[in-house]
C-alpha cells in the first residue's frame, strides 16, 4: 500500500527535475548561439567576412532550432557576394 504513495510523490519530482535539466540545456544552447552570433557580427564589422561567414554557419549548424540561427541566416545572406 505504501508503494503507490511513494510513486505519486516521486513521479512529480522526477518530472520537475527533467524539465529543469532540459531548460538549462536550452538556455546553454541559446547562450552559446548568441555568443557565436555576436562574434560573427563583430567580425563582419571589422571586415573579416570569411571568419564572420564561418561563425554564422556554425550557429546555423550547431544551434538550428534557436532564434539566433534565423538571425545568422540573415547575416550570412548579407555576406553573400552580390549577383550581377
């Protein structure tokens, strides 16, 4: 009789822990994507187009589901050579 009670207490705690861990992972990915994106912008402003291109591509590849990947795609398209 005691086991169902324990399970009803432990299950919500386990779910809360899983959610907390997954949100930290998301936050870490967002932070890393932001840092790489901001570095790419800096490199672009400094005239280092090739390094900026690499960093934008890194954001897109490593963090495709972040808002920073969308911004990196836009930054990358700005770096593409103009078509005649």
